[in-house]
């Protein structure tokens, strides 16, 4: 999520001065006046994308980007041992952050995590990826691998608070 997001620039003849950006399907759509010069456009796009990323945290990852992130984490923290057939977002997990079907290698991540900080998503991904190659649930051997996630304790604290007070909860409903 720290890399630059894909940006689609849409020139509008009706737009005179303002520039607008929003996330759409994992891509930043930037609307600019059609009369802008290429240099003005480049400067405006850079500024508005940075502002959007600050405001929303970072890009909501697509399934493909989530799978690529899992690939990087597998190599960096699990010595490439995880074996999975898919890594994707799901909207039907309201009590779990993620799940793994060991028999098929399918890893699913709750879409409630689309806007969490990178280190939180990384911790959940490493946890689920560890399930793909360590049998027997949450054993000591499993935790030897899953606990390799960077900033794990910080991520656990974030998830505990997010579960209790985050968006979609009674305490966090107004946010």
C-alpha cells in the first residue's frame, strides 16, 4: 500500500478550476479541467492524490494487489513456505479478520480491513498464510511462524480497539 496507486485522469470540459479525486475499484480517479496544461495536470494530480491518501490512509487494495502483498510477505517473513491458491477480500466475515481453508489454500480477508494501516493488514495476512503450511490450528509451531509479522503487538492492539470502536460498531458508528 505504500507504492503509488494507479491513477486515471478524466478531463472535463465543464470543469473550470477545481480538481477532484476519489477511489473507484482500487484506482484513483482524478477529474481535472480540460484546459489544464500537461504540467498543471501533473502538479494537480500529484497534490490531490497525496491529499486523498492522507485522508483515507491509503488505497483500498484490489484482490490482485492483496495477493501480490501476500506473495511479498510470504517471501519476506515465511521463507516462501506458504502455499495458497487464492488471497481475496470477502464481505461476509463479520466476526473474523481472515480465514484460511487449508485443504484448498484459499485465504480470505475481511473487507473491514480495507482501510487499516499496512502493518495491521500485514499481520493478518502473515497469520492466515501461516495456516496454509502449519497444520493443527493455533499451536506453538504455528505461532513461531505467524508471530514473524512486523509490528505484531502494535497490530494486535489496533485490531482489539478497531473491533471494539471501529467503523460499523455502536461506539464507532458516528465516525
